[in-house]
C-alpha cells in the first residue's frame, strides 16, 4: 500500500493523517490550514496528498504535495 497523507474531518476541525495511522499527525481549525501542512509533509516525505471532503469522500489527490488530480 502506497503511503499518503490524508486531510480528513476531525472532531476539533481537520486533521492530517498518514495512511494506516489511527492518530492524527496534526489537527487544525480549518481545512485550508490542514492542506497547507499536509502538502509540506507530503513534499518532504515524497508521498501523495489525499484531500477528503466533509462527507469523507476523496475530493482531490496530488503527487508529492504538488500538482492536483481532481476526482
């Protein structure tokens, strides 16, 4: 399984989570903040960034925190 950073809804806002992890790497108040942090982590770790909407479905993906691939 390819490791990715996921931006997902959290009870305190939005979180950045690594694939397979039950614990958030970072929790933020807004999705925009979580995306910014997630992009940096994905870039540093050469992993994919997966952004989920409020409904939990994948909204978009990007390779190594870079160019977007809309779903």
